[in-house]
C-alpha cells in the first residue's frame, strides 16, 4: 500500500472507533449533555485530530501535515459561526435539551454526506479546469469582505429561512409536542415534527457554510486527502462544540471579523499563487494569529464593556 492509502485506512479506522467510543461513552439517549461532558468530547475530537496530524507528518511528510492542520483550523473556525446559527434554530423551535444530542448527530451525519459530495465534485472540476481555483479566490475575497462588513442587524432568522418556508408550504408539518419523535401519524397520515424540521435546517445550514469553507480548504490544498479528512474531523467535533459554546455566544463577538480576514488572505494567496509562492507554514501562522487574536480581543472587549456597565 502507498503512504496515502495507509493514511486513508488509518483515518477511517480512527473515525469508526471514535464514533463508537463517543456515542457509547458520552452520548446516551434522552440525557442532557453537561458542560463537563462537552469539554471532554471536545478534547477527545481535537486530540484525535492532533494525533492524525502527527501520523500524516510521519507518513506523508511535513507539508501535507501542515496543510491538514491549516485546513482543519480553517474549518473549525468557520464551524463556530455554524454553531451560533444552530443555537438560534434550537431556540426558535423550542427543542428540549434532552433531544439536542440526537438531533445534532443526525444533522451532522447528513452534513458529512453532503460535504463529501461537494468535495468530490470540487476535486473533479479542479482536475479538469484548474482556472476554477481563481474563481474560488475571488469568491473568498468577496465573502471575507462581506463577512467583515456584516452588522448585528443581519442576524440569521429561522422563520425567514428558505427551507423552513418551503417545508411549511409543501409538506405536512405538525408543531405539537414531538416527544422525541421525527414523524407523527394522525388520521392515517404521517406528519413531520419540529424535530424533523430542525434536522433538515441544520443540514441545509451546514451546506450554506460549506459553500464558503470548502473553497477555503481547496485554497490551502488541492489534495483530496487533506480536504476530506480536515472537513470530517471538523464537522464531527461540531456536536461537542455546540454544547460547549451555547452558553458563551456573546464571548466571541469579534471572531467573525477574524475569520473574514483569514478568508480574504486565503483568497488573495490563491490569486497570487502564479506570481508569489507563500509557504504553507505562513498560511498556518496567519490563520492561528487571526483566530486567536479575534478571540482574545472579543474577550477583552466584552470584559471592558462589563466593567464600564458595572461602574455606572
């Protein structure tokens, strides 16, 4: 077997074993997930990603490994924006806390399927039409600029979402208490519950975010190994990240600005590639600096505002 084939094999083994371990040990049906459990889950998934990074370094070389870590951090940071939207969706549909874990799991597994399809299409298109990368570059610069300019008034509104309006109009929906069910039968007819609506909206929301994140990963590396593995590791950690961050949404006010700067940098790097070669470790340093800097600034800004309000 080639080093790449070995890496794919180890990756799939790690994911299968990790899912069994995660679902069997941490996730029990109809049980609330505590902050402590979410923290251990997050440490588990991040630790697994770091272990895989080390294996890729050993098996495929430092450049591939650094590309993987850069892509993983890019996906992880963009997934935090995803989490904030998930929180709004759960709040809008008044989902009971004991149903959170199962609904998130199904939504995330659907998201992985859709992302795998998008990535496969992207790999084929780039191999045939290399100039598509420059379109990705322009798109990332535009997306980053737009994200940087976004105000609080542009907050996601579940009731205005296309999927919500479409399903309400063309499908049988019931808003009665689902009691953990996705389908309810009434008068010999099947009705989708609010939990089913939430699952579909979670998957659709991730698809929208993937339109930004997948081109960003392709901008870092066009190796299918890097793109697939970084995406799946980042998405599988979404569930634990949700429980960890849902009480701290206001602590990351400036994270989207940091992500926006990263997107603009990655887009410009892609456009400048024919003229200037930027080493992979520089991209990794820029990503880490922007993300950590925006998180620290968010914390300081929040702390400063609270101090001023207390003084008044």
